[in-house]
């Protein structure tokens, strides 16, 4: 009986981890795509150089991580609503 419960918990945690990874990568990709319209030449000297591209990547990771955190939290909150009634 305990083994079945342990397996269910492990499967649930694994599924949640996989969903979190996919949502995070998707949000980072969307942030990267969205930031393509950002005019970095107004901020830095060489936006097409390696430092400009790295800045673009870091901005995409930061924005994507923030958005994915919100989406993952929102999904978690909606899952908790079923225990309300």
C-alpha cells in the first residue's frame, strides 16, 4: 500500500517537474522572439556583437523566467481550487 502511494507521489512530482521545464522553456522562447523587436542599438554600441547577443539572451531568460513563474503559480492555484468544494 505504501509502495503504491510512493509511486503515485513520484509520478505526480515528475509530471509537475516536466511541465515546469516545458513551460519555462516555452516562455523563454516567446520572450526571445518578443525581444527581437527591441532596439538594442539605443542602449549598447554593438547589438550584433557577442556581448549584445548575450545581453539579449540574458534578457530573454529573465523575462521568460518571470512569466513562467507566474504561469506555473497560476496552474498550481487552479489545481488547488478543486479542494475548495
